[in-house]
């Protein structure tokens, strides 16, 4: 999967190309969501 990001500001333009393996991205997002829930549980324990 690919993505181009273009930022035009006055006379300056930045172009960034990002290439991502969709399967790797899905795994990474899943692990971030998992850690987020652990943080919520830890915050609940401190009350």
C-alpha cells in the first residue's frame, strides 16, 4: 500500500512517499490498541 503526502506552503513544497505492508500495519495497530487497554486498566487500579 502506498501513500503520498503533499504540503504546499507559499513557494515551498514538501512531498513524502510512504509504503506500508498492510499486514504489518494491522499487527502494529492491534498491538497499540492492546497496550492502550492495559494503560486504562492501570489507571483504574490507582483510584
